[in-house]
């Protein structure tokens, strides 16, 4: 990575984007008929698939049931071919467990769990190809899948990463930009209220710069919301046509 210029003098990044510009996003809902909800998303070259089951009765011990709300269960895995390095354990390792926990915390803040007490909602996310912004792609795919399942939410949950290079905040980091090091954060936002569902940083960042990077991530998350909203509306239109409405 030595000598690689992440931001040119003209303000362009390695892949030709401006500092606050998102990678191309494509998404589909209802990709699996067997699940209650499902979605597939591509953010640049990062590709993720999410499926949702529930709300349904608690599986296993009834003691896990929560009397006042639904239990949100999130599991994350990555395909063995998702990155250049082959992994023996694409799920169940420490990183997968941490990602599952982050996803659970994110969606507990967004799903109206109190409407389904003593039940369970399962969210399964798999990354098919990883090229930066993995957490954000997982959140955005899962949001579409939860909406496809008809599970009531306070708002969309939209996520994006951001970094800080040469005094400039960069939104929606690619793998090249993540691998270069430097301060990075991941933000999951409920755009209507501005509530932060999850915020994670993996390096120190001076407080003078934190607000800039956080605002870059929030602005990008709102741009993601506009794109996901169009996907949902298109899906509803297509479903209405199929039902003959």
C-alpha cells in the first residue's frame, strides 16, 4: 500500500469518486420465496444477502422468551470465496460473532419489538463478496429483508462507513481505503429522527475531526436511505401488479 495516493490533488479517490460520493448501489427484495423476508444488495463490489424469519414462537428453551418484547436473533457469515484469502471457518469465528452482535444491537434499536412479546425474529446475513463497508452492506440488506417480512420498524436503518485521509472525510470506504489504515468509523442511522443505532470506531481520531467524519457518514447514510426507499417503492409496485391491484 506504500505510495498509493488515496486522494488526488483534484479531490478524486482511487476509484474515481469524490470524497462524499457513494459507490453504486443495486438491491432487490423478495429474492427467496421460502423466507418471510429477503433481500440482496450490492454496494460497489461488496455483495450481501439477508433473510428474515418471524416473528415466530421461541425456538429451544421457553426461558429465553421475553415477556414484553420479541427476541432479535442475528447471525452473520461470509462465503469462503468472499475475499482473496480462503477461510476454514466462514461463520462461528470471533469476527462473525462480533458482527452478529453488532447487527442485533442495530436492529433492536429499530424494530418495534414490543408489538410481538414472547416471540423471536431471526435475521441471517451472508456476505458473498467483501470489498469494504461490510457492516454497512449487511445492515442495508437486512433492513430491506425486515421490511419485506412486514416486521414493523420505527424507521429504515441505513448504514455507511467513513474515514479520514489528508484532512478530508471520505464516505463509503472501499477495501483499498480500509486496508490503507487510518481512522475509520461505521454508522447506522435512523434517518427520519437522526437517531444513531450503532457507531463504531476502530482507530483514534482527534475530536476536532470526529464531527466532520461523523457528518460525512450521516450524509452518506441519508443518501443510502433515498436509494433504499426507491427499492422498496419499486418492490411494492411490482407486488401490486402481480396481485392485480
